[in-house]
C-alpha cells in the first residue's frame, strides 16, 4: 500500500507528539499562575469582600465565648400564714438551696452581612445565629438572634426593637434594667437631614417576649404571662407600634421614642404605652472612644419597655411570679383591669485607659407600681474591666449587683398560702474570654 504525502505527515505528527509526551513523564508540572478572585470592598468598612461574579459584598463574622460566673442572692420569702416555712415557695418546694451559685456558658456566634448597591439604594441582609451551652443544660440551644433585610429604608425580619437605645455595658447576666428586645418587625426609616432620622415600626411582641403580661387578684391564677411562662398566655390581637426620632452627630447620639402595647385580659382589653429619651455623649477629651450615657423611660401597661426581663417573665414557681405584670384583673368576671406603671433612670460611663485596657460602669434606679400590694423599687449597679490581649481577643472581668425593696408586697403562691416578700439582693462576679472573627 502506498501512502500519500499528507497521510505520512499526519503519522509523523502523531508519533512525534507521543514521543514528546513520553519524554515529559516524571518531570515536575509547573503550577498555573495564581489569580486573585477575592476583591476587598472598601465602601462598607473592614472585612467586606466581593463575591466573584456579583456586585454583592459580604462579611463573615462571629465570635467564640467562654464565660464563668459565681454569685449569691437571698430571694427567699417569709410567710404571713401559719404552716409555711420561710424560703419555701409553692408546691414544688422552690427555695434558696435549689439555686445554683456557680454557672458556666460556652457560645458560638456566626454572622453573615451581605450588601448590594441597587438603583433604589442599599440592599442589605444580615443574619446572626447563636449556639449556647449553659450549666445544667442537656445540650446546646440554637437561637436566631438576627435575621432581617434592609432595602430603600425598609427593615423586615427579626431585629432589635426600634424603641431600644442604651442596653448597658454590663454582661447582662443579672442586670436587665433597660429595654433590649429582638422581635419580628416591619419598619420604615426616613432620613430627614444629615444624621437625623425617624422610624415607624410595627412589631410582633410575642416573638421577643413582649406579650400580654398580667395576673388576676385571685391566688395562684396567672393570666397572660409571657410565652412558656405561667398558666395562661394572652392572645395577640394587634402588634406593638413604635415611633422613634434619632439624632447622630459628631458629639454623640440622642433618641426619643414612643410605643403602644395592647393589653388583653380575661374579659376585656386595654391600651398600654411607653415613652423614652436617651442621650449618648462622646468624651474624646478624656480618651478616644470614651462616652457617657443617660436614659429614662416610663410605661403604663407595658412594663417590658422599661426592663426587658422584668419579673413578669418568671413563672408561678418562683418568688416573684406576679410582680411587674402589665396589669392585674379583678372584679366580677375579672372585667376590671388595673394597669401597672413603671419608670427608670439609667446612667453609664465608658473609659479607655489605654488602647488595650477599658473600663465600664453603669447603674439604674427603677420603680414599679402595681395593684394590690405589688410595688417595689430596684437599684442596679454593674461594671467590668476589659483587656484586649490580641486583635479580636478580649479577657474581661466584672460584677453585677441588684437590690430590690418591696413595699407591702404580699402575694399568693401555688400552695395557697399568702406570703410577704422581704428585701432581696443579688451579687454576681463574671469572667469572660471572647475571640471575635
């Protein structure tokens, strides 16, 4: 067989290629040139990078926290009825001996902040998930702390109530003399001028604990307490409405806000409300980052806006089961509703001794005036020292103290015995280590 010239040429090329490939066996293969696919987004601050192939900038954050606490309190009650032992509360035998004096907590937080510029303005989504393991827990708990979308002035999802302003410098393990509530909401924020804005927010109180909270004047009957607490929970008939005016300037920040809160009783309903005013003033003349805060709030039939973890959240087996409730119902068919009033005054100070050492202190006075001998006054004080051992890693230690003075406070427990509350206190020491991503 006689091959054409073109066929011979093709055979030669194939053979040459095979020989060259065989000769390369065993030689190191050069790596492809590196390509930088990650671009930094400077417009949104440190930590943001661009997602490849999109106009979205994203920041992945979070922290790992280890916390240890030790403390003491005297929450026992003394009885005015024969046969009830001091310190004994209810059929379940709650007393001072049943409370922990040492606690630990481990927590992991993971957050994603995604932002995109659109023709209508910034589109942002933010999510933050906590996984926490506490003393006595059978396993870790998972909490969606934040999950919201912001677009063209709108905020939708689970976020902090727009009523909130200052939430203290303490570790928030014992002290809760302020409003700090995460709720499902739909809000619109209008920018009126540079640093001046107004927000109108519709908020679901049941998603953050601001449910209808109340009791009847009958012994052992708890109505409308927070979800999962007490015997009954009031239905949600309408959401809370919040309006807030906020001012941010070089000197600091100020806010005034008002909220409405519908109170649902056993037979009727009533309108509760809350108002607040707060100011945060920078103190750069002392040190960079120094500031002081003053805040006050007043509520009627909406005590949770004064203190987010007020005593109405405690169930009927604890000594303060029906104190601090939004209302008390009595009369025929429990048709009479007596709304509880509450107010507080808060102050806080932050000082940076050096770039690595920071000190914080804060306190508050709070008064709750209820119906039927449910009055008390409360004093809180807390502080901590924070040491930044490395960028993003802090070691801190602090204390929290609370004193509660009851005024003619007589309540009924589940053993049908009337008891008188004596003044109480709590003192807790905290050590915390935290690594921020």
